[in-house]
């Protein structure tokens, strides 16, 4: 067992009494102590980066970080996570820093959480609980609130105070029957009932979303989903492409509720762009499960734009975290383009290294607009939105011919329209992906047919 003492780093001294809330009323700012653990063969630098990210999460939740603790040991202590002696040292340090809240950069077991709350005599939360709290603060739509509440209840259920013995009733037989379920049993029953209600409501949302997606497919408008690590700049890019004004901020998890907007390209082509919740390393499984209805938008997209913060030194770890979540929600097979954002914050040499490592990657700045035209051209090409000039002959006496004529005017750029009797000859530029809709083979299919001939 390592004998190395834990590292303590105090933040700025001085206790803030309150901060101004969005409604103008003062709210208490909690003073947080952050605790991380370096175990086994893990690198200390990785633990330090993770603790830095935890500080950003704590600030996003409205806390002020006053103490950071990084402890090394072979593996977490099953009872207290840190070990009994280190918990006493932490309690003393937290008291000196006047911390109200202690946040652990790991998910604690129910037993560890109970023991730490008792030993530290302060509110103790873990990484999962902190992220859930941020999600609860940021959810705005009814769908988002339902999903967050379900995730919170899934987290809470096994952590209700008590043990399996407390759940048991008095023995059976005459004179040994108990008065009924205990308060703990009643609490758990109410939570399970509420979880079932929430899941039923989310299932309704999922069916509604599925119907909307089917409707979008019928009008043949492709969908592009933005994904990426939290704070990679997805919403800024979303606003740039859609000319929308969705809230964008350096804070973590600003976007929770999915947004879908139309993008009009200069030559009348269009697509639908969706902005999704930002991912994060060790995103709680309860959240992934609860937000599955939302994340299905990504799995059903025609193309995924993976937005990466090019200026972040941890970008490779962020890419791996996003890939894991895409696998979990069934979106890993969707065609994906890596989009390196914030290139105005890195050197020319770094931009060249990124391009050499991934020649297919796109380098942009959503803030300044640099590289946006190349991004749109790449998206159009990947979605087969590039157009082909075709000549179509239609019978106007045939209802099918009349429907095709109306379809061409909706989805293509018509250059000439000649009518002779009940026959019409249309010359138009049609998006390549839509050629099969008017009974014409795509260029690739025509080449394949020529080879077979």
C-alpha cells in the first residue's frame, strides 16, 4: 500500500456569502472540496486532468472550488474509498477550508456514500450525482425534465438509507406478523411506481419522435446530427449553420434539449440539423439510458458531424469518450465526419499535424466562420446532395405523372418545362440521392449496369 500522503491544493481564500441568481434573488454558493484517486497503473496526469474537469462540473452546478485532493492507493477502499486514515485527514482539511460540500471524482457505492457522509459530517456527492444535478438545472422542456428525473431515481433507489435487513418484515405465523411495510419499503415502492410512470411517458415521447422522423424521411430531407464532447462548440456551429440563436456558452452541458432546424444551402438544397446533448467521459449509464429517446436522433441520422475542440490537449480522450457513447446508443455505424473546431486557437503547425493524422478531417472555426463553406461542401457530397442535370418526360394525363411533376418543382431546380398535348418534358437539376424517387438510376448504379453490360 502506498504511503504517499494525499496532495492538497487550496483555492482562493475568502468566503462568498451569495451570488445573484437569474431571477435577481441571492442564492447561497456552496464551497466544494474535490477528491480524486490515482489507482493501480493509472497515470497521475490523467487523474489531474479528470479533477480539473470535475472542477468545471462543480462550477457548472453553482459551487466554488476551495480545495482539491488527489490520493494515490492501489485500489479504492471498499468501505471509505480513500481509507480510514485518509478520510480523517480529508475531514480536517475540509474543515480548515470551510468546505460545505465534498465531491468525489468517481461513482461511490451506497455503502461508501453512507460511511463518508457519517465520517466527514458534510454533504458528500460523487461524479454521477453532480452530473445529474447539472442536468436537472439545465433541463427546460418537459421531455428533458422527465428524462433527468428518471435518471435521478435510478441513481437514488439503491442508495436509500438502510440495508436488506431493514427491509425484512417480522416473521410469519401467529403473534409474529408485522404492522406492514417499513418506511424504507414504502419509499422504494413509491420510487418504483414513479419510475414506471416516467418510463411510460418517455416511451410516448419516443414514439412521437419516431413518427416525426418517419415524416421527415417521407419528404426526403436528410438529417445531420451534431455530436461531441461537452463544450466542443456544437451549439455555436449549430447557430452558424442554421442562423438560429440557441444558447451557447463555455459552461458545461448548456444544451440538454435537442434542437432540430433546417439548413438552406445557397442552391436551394436543404437539410435538417440536430444539436444534441454534449457527451463526457464516464457519462453515467443512467443518463445514457434515460436520454436514449433523445440520442436516437443521432442513431437515425443520415450523417454525424463529430465536433472536436482542436485546442483541448485532452481531445484524444474526448474522441474516445464520444465513440463509446455512440456505440452504446447504436449510432456507431452512421457515417461520421470529424470536424475540428476552434482552429483559430491553435498554431499552423498543430493544424498541419491534425490534417496529416486525419486527411479526411475538416478544420473550422464556428466562431469566426473559417472553413464553414468547405464543411457544407463536404456534407453535401457525403449526403449525395450534389445535383445532376436530367431530362424527364411525363404524361400529364396520368396521376402519377402529375405527382412527379409537382415533386420535381419541390425538390429539384427546374430549368425548362415544355408541354405538348398531355406530355411534358422537364429539364432539371436533381440531387443525386433523390434520382431513384423519379425512377432514375444514380450515376453509380448506371456505371455498375454498364460494367455488367
